[in-house]
């Protein structure tokens, strides 16, 4: 008779679990293994790693995960929002703010819920301590975007005679044209570009779903020039360092901040502003919200609706321009009340 599989829920196995202590690190290994077997994206695995790194920082890596309570879960969320020191080990960051954004905290809550669901199913813990942790309500905030003038100012400031600045020139064009996230774009390989049909395939997406997006002839030509520039490295990736290694998001962001500061555009601190800008420009030119949803890779239209204010402005402008009353001859002289005769 074969031995019981490692995770078969026999009485003997359950009793053994009751006496075994599972540390944060043990829980990490179990959750990551199961999520990998589920086929989630590498980016999702990375987010689970970040979560457990924070569990290590807050609870201690040797803590028995079954000993944690709902109060511990609430304290962890409070720590994320108010006390967590960001960029703790980042050597280039002199300013290290405390507390993450509400959006980031909500992301940690989602991954914590999913992690403890796995641990409950595996009978490592008795309850999901994050189960009743509601997402924190975010205040409406203005989305940072760039004007056409600012984009042109930044692009003109780049010296395309230098490889690193030409690479940035191509990267910004690709981000704007594909509406892609920086991680998605930097993960693109040569084989992901259809140079005939003018399209780019994103494989390393946030939701793990492959996404194909059209790109312009201009962007295709720039990508061809970049490939020719880096041909000696024989790399399958498009965006490379001076040493031929794939360009990392952190390195690219630091370079962007340096170049933006030089161009007098210090408010360009990250690449997501190009995704926001592209989305707003798309809608301002009467692009469809549903089509934008597909291009951005949003599973829900509600996620794309952060750009709805652009549609509101466009609707108002087009209503003024194309109102049916504009076609009605209203030049007939009206009689004033004082000019009417009493019957």
C-alpha cells in the first residue's frame, strides 16, 4: 500500500500538524509552491514574495504563523499604511518615506487573504485572519498626466547619439504607443514583436494573461533601430544595459528621474505617468472606453473608469458642437411680454 501523499488530510497527518510549528518562512514555501502549481504569472509570484518579506519584517521569520490573530492582521495593515519604511535597503534612495499608499496597502491585503486561504486549505492555520479585512477606501485623486508640450520637451532633451538616451527615447515611444506598464515593456523579447502586422505581445502581464496590442509604424521602426544597435549582444530582449543584460525597472526608473530633472520636468518620477497620459489622449480623440479597457488589459471596466472624467469633458464639448439646436433657425424675432397685446 502506497504512503499517504504529503498533503493528504488523514487523521494521523492532521494530528502531526497540530504539534508542528510552521514559521513564516515555512508558510512562504508552501504558498509559493502551490501558487506556482496553479500557474500564476512570475509577477504574481514576485508580489507573494514581497508580502512574505514584509511578514518577516513585521512578525519575525520564526514566528508560528498559526499563532497570529485578527488583531495581528489589523496591526500589519496599520503598519503598512503608517509605519513601514519604504526603500529600506535601496542604496540610491536618500529619502525613505514611512507608510505606503492606500492602493499598495490594498494590494498587500489581497495577497494576504489569498495566502491565508491556501494555509487554511492545507490545514496549517485554522482561520483566515485577513478574511474580514475590507479594502481601505481611497480618496478620489487627480491622475497625473503629461501635456503634449511636456512630452516633446522631454524627448527633445535626449541626446540620441548616446545609447542610453536613445534607449530611453525608444522606451518612452513604446510605452505611449502600447499603453504598457514598465515591467511588461522591459520583459518584451524580439520574438514578441510582429514587424509585419505592427503589434506587440505582452507575456509578463499583471494578471498573467497574454495581451496583444497594436503599435504604430514609427514605433516599429524605432524598435528595429534599437535591435540593430544592440545586435552584438545576441540577446533575445529589446531593452539592454551597456553590458548586454536586460534592463531592470529600477535602473530604468533612476535613469528616468535623472533625465527628467535635467529637462526641468522633475514631476516625471515614474513610468506609469506615460500609461495614464496615453489613456487620456486616447479618450480625448474619441477612443472607446471598452477598447481602452482591452488595450490596458483591465478585466473590469470599473478599473478603466478612472479616466471617465475625460469622457465627461469630451461629451460636454461635443454636445456644444453638435447639439441639434444648432441646426434650428432661432433667428425669428420674439415678442416680448410687454409687446404682446392684451386679448
